[in-house]
């Protein structure tokens, strides 16, 4: 059986149980980041690695600065999802020996600019020759206060679901220059009890069912309220992926205050209530078109 | 100009000064691992990422378990070089959607077995499609006591140079099943004041000049004392690379005690004095054949 037939989610589900657990793992495989207790540290250690591949996550002809920006911002968006604070990054670059030095310099300009935006220090870089497609992997380490770390599985029955920004059409350009919602996530956890949160990387149609499943709940969406990007259809807003917006669940009691304070704090960024968490039996899951599935689509 | 013309070392030297520094970086780009101070932790945070690429670091036909073993053990060998203790690992896999599920399971068996050997927990896995060569990147986070962290640049004039094990011929098979010298490094720093240390990944001919340069010293080698692997020539012992043995510098005052205690502690592992650190003017650097240079060799 090939990976295309299995799909990424089932692949990881197959591999995860074989990994050894230990008492210091708060979260391992299966949430946006790994979250770990350390013996000599009061806050939790947060780790995330992610890669962009030429021809898959960026066009071969993309400007190297933009490739570097995206490669750094993708794992930082996972930090936003947990309300984590990124601190240090390591870069692994697999690239052809025939590649131009100027391209790699451009890549590092993009990586550095993105890291600087969130005061992340690039503290290591490894470069390997490859005869295949360029791969830029970025590993980020950081921290989070235990009482501000938000997982996918904390959603409660009746919670309202919100998304930041607008959805759909990211691949037309935004995916190479987005800014992860770290500032917004940190503000949310400083002001509210957020029950569950994740970042939208594979599309609402794939990611929302993940959050609901992790919380052992179903969900209902009002498709007419979805914050659809200009020029996109509702279907694209659900399925395109690469939005890098936050999806979170919060008690209905907090909604009015959330909307009011948000407008004051982030007047230029939309915050939209898109639905709620309900019982599994009522869920729209089966009728929801899915987002981007790794290995399943040939692009 | 292409990367092949520049070479990895000069490439990193070009990129490093552009990276922002900050007060918490004990070591960034340029040593075996990054070493960092954290606000809420008494010991230092150690980070390392490394990748193996099909057709470069392993033959396409290699058993997946062995590929996984090597992918994990390479960054752990860098932990040994600092006398660090690895704790957590994240895996990034870029692989063709047409790859077999059985191959990925074999890879993870190898990764898990290698991690378990040093009580490292695999806490995250990301998988990306690629149309090119398979890339397995492993990022490891861990810790080290500030008084036991050994850098490359601490060598002192007159220090004796030692290597563990034997050198050369690793690519005939050992490179897929070696065991990093973490136990040995931890013992060394518990018993002795080690001045400088690194792991031999690119060959003594490349790595020793790096250690000497970092320490602003030269070196003298007695080629006849080199611990050459069975079936290898002296030249191969110097140039093959992928030995994953320790090279370290220690005061001549400690040599007799080191040899005696080592024989008792590690009776089955050679420890060989191969030369000493001297003034730059006397150095053998210019006449030393070099080891494996990334991007320079076409294999």
C-alpha cells in the first residue's frame, strides 16, 4: 500500500502508538505542537518542526525571500495555535549543489525577516546536497505558561466557534506572506478562557472536524456566516487550505465581551462566529466537504 | 555562483553574520549544537537538527530501519560532541506519495529503536509529499549542565588530542548502525576537564582543522599512531568521514589518569592519543588531506 492510498492522518495514527510515551510528554504527535515538561523549568517546552518542498508548498520560480518567509511562518502558526511563544529556530536545507548562492541568501533573508518579526533567533543551520526537490525544514523551540496552553481537545458542548481573518484563495499569493496569529492568540489567552484552538492550515473542512473529533463532539456551521475571502467561493473558503487563521472554541457566556474587546484591540482584523460544538449525532461532519489532504492530491 | 563552488563551510560563514544575536545564545551556528540560556531553567537548552537524503547519506535500496537509525543517531552524535543529554525528537519526512507504507513503518522502527537507546522520546512527526529524493530530518532538543558543556573553541596550547574508536571505512556499513558516543562523553566530563570536543562526521582531515581553528591554534598529528579501521588506509582514516567518533583536547597532565580510567571503564573501545595542539605557525594544517566536503563531491 502506498502513502497516497493511506493519507497523512491515518499514517500518523498508525505510527503514533508505536512511539514510547513518558511522563514528561504533555502533548506528543497529534496536536499542533509538542508540549513537554522539563525538570528544571516552570513553564512548558514547546517544539514544532515543519517543512516546505519545492513544487508542493511553493512554485519552483517563487522568490527565495518569500519561500524563506513561509518556511519560518508555518511552524510559528502552530505556536499561535497553542498560544505558545517561539524563541529559537534551526534550519535544515536540502538543495542541489548546482543551486545559486544568491538563491540561498535570499532564502535566509526571508527566514531572518520572519524570525525577527517574532523575536525568534535562528541558532543553527544544516545544509545537505540533494539531487531532488529543494526542502526547507524549520524546527522551532519555545515556551508556554501551563495555564495559557490551549489544545485541540478542550472544546465543550455548546461552545461557540470563531475564526480570525478570512478564508479561501490563499494560494493566489497570501500563503507566501501571511503573518501567524501569535499576537492575537496571546491576547486571547490573556483575556479569556479559550477551550480549544488550532490553526487552519489544511482548510476549515479538514481542520474543524479534527478539532471536534479531538474534543469528542460534533459541530454545526452556518455556511452563510463564513468570512469568505474576496474572490473566493464558500466551497473554496472551506477547502482551499493554507489560511493560517485561528479557529477556537469559547463559552457562549464570553461571546459578547469577546466581540467588543476584539474590535477595540484588533480593529482591522475580522473575528467571525461561524458555528458551535454540538453532540456527535447532530454533527454536520458527514456532509462537510474536506480541505487539503496530504498525499491525496496530485498538484 | 553555485553552492558546489562555494562549499558548505563558506556558505554558513556567509549567512551566519546576518543572523540576529541575542544574549541568551551561548552558541549558535558554528558548533555541533546550539546551546541556549532560558529564563526559567538552570541548565542550558541544547538544540540540533540534521537530515539524511536518499542517494547522498544512504543508498536508495538501504533497509528503512537502518535509514531511520542513522537519521536519529546523527544529531545524537552532535549531542555527544557537547556532552549534552538529548530528550525529545521531532521527525520531518519528505517522501513521494508513491512510497510504500511498509517503508515508512520500517523507517519509524529504526528511528524509535535509536531514540530508545538514549531514552529520547519522539514527540512529533510531520510528513510532506515530494517529487524528489526522500529527506528525513530529525530535530532533537535536550539539556546540558553549564559546567559540563564542551565547545570546539576551548583547546589550549600543548593540549593532547584523543580520538575514540577507529577511523575510516564507515561507508562500507558502519554509518548505518553506529552508536553515538554519548555515554563516553558524559563519563569524560564527569571525570575530567575536557577543553574542546567535537564528533568526527566529515573526517579527521576536515574536522580536526575546524577544532584547531576554533581554538585559534594549530595541530601536529603522528599519522602512524592513528587508529585506522581494519581494511582502511591511513588516507581513508583521515578522509572518509562518517566515523561519528569523538575528538577531544585535554591537558597533558591528565593523560595518564585518562588512559588508565578509560581502559577500566570502556575495555572494548579504543582511545588513542593522535597528536597535540600547537602554535598556528607549526601547524600541519596546510599539508593535511581534507575529509568530506558537502557540495564538493559528486557521488
